[in-house]
C-alpha cells in the first residue's frame, strides 16, 4: 500500500500539472476585434448623414475598445460612443454623424483610430471621406453577378482554358450610387494577352456599361492582369480590378484531314501543315506515316506533308499520320483514291540490222527486227516502221509483229544501185505513241556486190524446222570450209536465252537442235554468226 507521504506527493504533482495546463490553455484565449464597415465615403449635404458601425468580438475573452477621431476640419464628424466592452461572440454598435455645413473644401478627411486589447489588432484605423462635389460611384461585375473583392477568376467562368484558344467574356461597369456621370478615358491592362473593348466610354447615373474582355491563351501557366483606369472617379481604385486564370497544356488533333482523289502518275502534291492539324503547346512533336500502299509520303522539318502516287499505280490507299510527343501518340486517317489513267507503252530498242551493218539484197529472209514494247495497262500495241534516205520518210503502219522483211527497201531504193538509209520504229496503244530508244543507219549494197569484209554468199541458213515448233527446233547451216560458228537464241527484248554453238565446225552441212525446256511460248530470234557473215531469223515456239 502507498503511505500517506507518497499520497501527498502524488496529489501535489497532479494539482501542479492541472494548474500548468490551465495556464497554458488560458494563454491561448484572447478577444478578436473587427469593425464594419471598413471605410466610409459620402457626398456631404446640409443635412446630417449617419452611418452605423458594428464592433464584433469573435474571440474567447472580453473585448475592450476605445476610439479617437483625427479630423482635418473640426466639428464635421462625431460619434455617439467612443469606448466599450464586448462579450465573446457578441457585438456592439455606435453611430457616426457627418455634417456638411460650413465645409468649403472639395474633400475632407478623417480617421477613426481604434485601440483594443486584441493582441492582433491593438491599433486599427477606419478612413472617412466626405466631398462637396458630385462624383460617380462604381461597381464592377461579371457573369450576372459581382465578383470577389480580389478580382475575376476566369477558371470559374470557363470549364477549362486551353493553350492556343481565344476566350471572351463580359464585365459590366455600373455607376450605381453616384450623382454624376462616369467618364472613362482609358482602361489599360498590364498583360498583353488581354484586350478590352471599349476602353473609352461614359456611364450615366445608375446606368450600366458592358466591356468585352478577350483573352488569347498563347502561353501555358498562370496569368494575372491588373486593369486600371483613367476616369473622373474621386478614388481611382474604384475601377481597379484583377483578372486571373490558369492555361492548361494542349496536345490534340485539331483538324480532320479529308479524303482525296488524284490521277495516276500525278506529281507530288501538298496535303497539309501538320503543325496546324495537330495542336501542341510543347515543342518536339514527331510525325510519322506508316507504309501507305501505292503512295510515297514526305514530311518537311517545318511540318509540311506531301504525297506522291507510285508510277503506274492506281487504287485506294489508307494513309495514317501519327503525331507523338513524350509518351503520347495521336493519329489521323484518311483515304487517297488514285484514279487510273492510260499509260504509254514501254520504250524499246532496235535489234537488227545493227547500226552501220551493210545489207545485201541477195540475202534471203533478212529482216528489220526490234524489241517488243509492253503496255502497262495491257492494251494491244501496233508498230510503225519509218525509213528515210534523206528525203521524207516512208512509213509502214499497223504492224502487229516486231519484224518486217528488208525487201520493203525496194520501195525507196534501187536494189541494183543500193544506198544509205536510216530507219526507226514507233509504237502506239491507240492514245500514246512512243519512239524506239535507238535509230540505225545502214547501207543497202548494190546487187551482186560483196561488202568490204568479204561476205561469203554460200553461208546460208539452209533450213529451220518445224516453224512454228513445239518441243524442239532443228537448225541446219551449210559452210564451204571449216570455220568458227556462233549460234545464239535471243528473245524479242534482246536478252540472250542460250548459245547453241560457239566454236569451229566442219565444212558442209551442220545440224543443231534447240530444246527450250524452260522457255515460254512466243517469238524468238536465232542469230547466226560466221566469218564475215551475220544474220537473224525469227522462230515461233508454240506450247
């Protein structure tokens, strides 16, 4: 058990703790002084003007207050009570009187200097202004109401303020209490993102003037603008107010690219400035175009976007353009229809007789031969051969084959005399005409005359059979002496298919067999070259 001495020690300690705690609690209790209104301004008249003031105590202790008046002119202001005590959470009233008799100044001033036992407001001053001339009195409001004393918050007017957008709202200037008209010469703003219209106006007594405020959100972040005034108000602060607002960052697609129609084989064409399609308040947007079938995209560093259809391509292609910044990607999709247009046939070359070769009229089955030209659209093509001897050319039109006998030279040259001639070929699909890439000049030797290389007339292709052929082709060449013989097969584009012989063969008749196991049906050229002799013979493979 605890003895009496211990009990007394514990009791004494507990009482000490309680007293200390009560003392600490008491140290936080104090009165809270407030006075309303916080300022007074009147146009002085011959009658006495009265304003009722209220002293509030929202604290925990009695409020003791006193008042002294400091005035420029004696006897124009007085109060019915200049001190008092206000219980916690209570208030007390007194009356201020203003008299205009004998006041000759435009303005008179006084200060009600309060003292109190509120440690936060031991001294407090309420200004009192009287004037003998008429001035306007001004209220500033917006959105069908009146703003907080510190100004207008645009984020309460608009749901969100986004970068690169323009916002407009209205405020109203009301001359409610004054007896004189309000004349505003200017409403300057210290923030260049704001514009006010009008900035010069007049407002009659108890009338209203609407002002449109336009804000251009060209910068992300918090904006503050101070609107000041140049007017005939007695206190210029009446027309001073603040506008605030926070602009949010933006990354969005602002324009939807339309579908397009272009013609096949069109030149590169401009699509859009992607910096105006995708709106971003941050720099560093990266644009990309995944593979678009049949189209070639190009994006400049400035954001300009171009497309070009691939050669001879037509159809519908879906184009996806993406814009990315940091971890965010947005996209737009549109379709490009490339309308088919007639394409000219492919170019081609002359094959035989080669440029500068002499032709002998005694050579049997000698041909003018040229490559096949293909039309990209699959249209049928026809050829025309033109031969000139220095005068106007002679043409043979509507040739379906890629060869024609050299016997047509008899139409423009004497086979007995011969002479130099130039020949070329054109191809047409009915709409376009394309020239061969080459033009050859040859000589027709006079009949019975050998060329300078000593053509051996006995070199002949004695027989090609069967022609057309199916599985194999027999070729017989007669030579009057042992010599080197080259026997080759070409297609109509001049590509080498195979070499049947390239070496010495015996005198007399030599037989060769071509078995085209992998060749497709069509026309081929058999080229025979021996000493001082060269000729080409067309054959047809029919599967």
